[in-house]
């Protein structure tokens, strides 16, 4: 695996983690607002962030698998 490709994979891994944390924050604030107001209201950007957070989990897993397989190939 080339140096730039490995760096790109790590960068995507970090971005996926940040997006997931943003989705966790949106869900947490929505739950808190629901507790206070008694109703749930999601805007379109909030729905997009939650969907991106769900997608980021699969991207994160794919990047980890890619780095693991490349690491195993380098050791053999």
C-alpha cells in the first residue's frame, strides 16, 4: 500500500469518526429537547446528519478492514 493511499484511508477513517460523533450529538440534543418539550422536531439538516452518521459506521468498518488486510499483506 502506497504512502498516499494509506494516508487517504486514515483521513477517511478520521472523517467518518467525526461525522459519527456529530450524529451522536444531534441525536443526544434531540432526545434532550424531546424530554423538555415533550415532542420531537427534526429539521432536514438534522435528518441528513443522522443518516450520514449511520453511513459513516459502514465507512469506518470498511477502512479498518482495508488497513488490517494491507497490514497483514505487508507482514507476509
